[in-house]
C-alpha cells in the first residue's frame, strides 16, 4: 500500500491525511463538550462560567506543544522530502525532550500563581473558587497535556497517522468516562472535570511513548530514542522554533482574545458568560474540524515543497480550501436552523437557551471562512514562512479582533461582542486569499 505522501489521487490523499486529523480534533472537542455537559448537569451557571473562563488557559498550555509539535512537524516533513533521515531522528528527539521540560516548568509556575491566573482569566467572586479548582488539576497535568498534543503533530509528519488518531481517541474516551465518575457519581464539579482531562492526556501520553518504543524496536529508521540522538544543533532548533512559535501564537492569541472577550461578556453577568460558553463550545465543531483538515494536510504540503513538486502542492491547496469552505457553509446552515435546539442539549433554562441559540447563529457566519484562513496559515507553516504565518495570527487575534470587540460592543452591546468573530474572520479570509495568490505568483515568476 502506498504511503499518504505517494498517493496519486489528490482527493484521496487529502482524505487519508485530513480525515484522521479531523477525527482526532473531533474527539478532542467531544471530551471538551463532555466537561461542559456534565458540569451543566449541576444547573449551576457559575460552574459553567468557570469552565468557560478556564478554556483559554488550557489552550495556552496546549500552545506550548504547538511550538515543538507543529514546528517539528513542518521541519520533519520537509526533511523527509529531502531524504534526510538522520536529521529527522534528531529533530524528533529534541522536540520530545523540550516538551517534557516545558511541561514541568508550567506545572510549577501554575501552582505558584494559581489565584492571580484565575483572576486574569476573568473570574469574579461568584466563580473564583470553581475556577481555581479547575486550574489546579489542569496545571498538575501540564506535562502530559503538552506531550500528548505535541506527539499528535510529530506522529503525522512521520506518517504514523493511524497511531496519532488512536492516541487522541484513547485520551478523550478516558476523559469522558472519568467526567461521569468524578462529576456525576462523586460530585467533584469543576475539579472533577479538570482531573478527568489531565488523566485522559496522561493515558494518551503513555500510548504515544509505547508506539515510539515499538516503532524503534521494529526497525523504523526515523525513530531513535537514545539520549545519544539528543544533539540539537542551532539551525535545527531555530527552524523548529521559528515555525512553532507562530503556530503556538495562533492558540495563545486566540486564548488572549477569548480572555478579553470573556471580560467584555462578563459585564453582562455570569448568565451571559454561560450562554456564550455553550455557544462557543458548539461553534468549536466547525473550528476544530477545519483545524484538523488543515493540520492533517500540512505535512503533504511540506513534503511536496521539500521535493520541489510545486504543481502538486498547489493542487492540494486549492482542493483542500474548497472542501473547507463547503464544510463551513453546511455548518452555517445548521446553526441558523438548529441553534436553539443545540443549545438546549446543555442548558435547561429557557431564557439562557434562547440567548445561546442566537449566539450560535451569529458565530456560525464565520464557519465558511475557516477553510481559507486555516489552510493558508498551515500552508505558510509547512513552507517555513514563519513571518507570514505570524502576520495572519496577529491580524486575526490582535490587530483586528480587539478593536472589533470594543467598537461593536459600543454599537450593539452584547450581540456586538459576539459578532466580532465573524466580522474579523470575513475580513481575514480575503486577506489570506491575497497573501496566498501573491506567494504563488512570486514562485512562478
């Protein structure tokens, strides 16, 4: 059977690379929704608000994995295209050791500054205790959160796509089971939700380490876990970090923008935060599927770039963006028609359900744009164009988003704050198309 990199049919190659990544992102989303669902059974808006407020902090921790996971993914794919197996082994080892060390540092820092971090995330007197409970167990699991999320990207670049998906599914299944045990059976609330999350990542980390050891012992020439293979060279470290940091900043700045958003929504009370939290969780379905598609296909783009096959690379880009836009359009239609019903799965108050349903319809407007934005961002990451990838990230979450929130809040109050996302995504999709067209024209010149 041909590898995904050798697949001649473009649609089949996109499906083989993108579908497992999309499934992995979907399982991650399911566990995230499970946290919210089981916490919502307490019928306590302050708890739901606490989970919403902690989500950006969890994403920031995950972003550290992106530095070495996405950075390593991009470099390894290009090295494979150039048939440089020795450098692949060293890059993989560097990324694994760096993620482990980073996780320990975050664990110690998070526990030392727990309450200030909770306050920064937007927690108030009503939900501070619940927020601290959640963050405490998230920080304790930081090393496993980082290793698990980073390994997903590294495995994809090595061609271990099935293993990367199984690891995600395993961790998320464990999380959902223990959500039920800790929250429903034992009544641990937000602390139980966070503990279940960290334990799920712990289990997936063990699985990924098992896969690496097994692959090495079976003779996989791309994997050598010996400490002697840990020989980071300056150029290799810079290549990983220069791509990984923009990738991580996507998550960091998204989290920062969400913290800003939560603070603005908090003006309107915990009920508004809870309604937005549910709407955002549901809107994460098209977001995560789009991210999965673009991240899954990115190694294909990087491989053909490294091999010098620009025509093939362009064909993959065009087809993937088309699929992403069509998928987003389907979600927009579903959110407009079924927003209130979807919110009703998590909320049991009629007023809150109606408000969340309206938010879902507004947020859904941005869904078709994601197919363009995420794929163009992954394209520049795959090519090693760190500056352009960073520019998209900065425009999305700082240059455009913060002013949009401030202006729309003053014009349309709470609904205006929610509408900031689709407004920004629409503008940014047009910018990304222009950037991609210019890059292609420069290559062909």
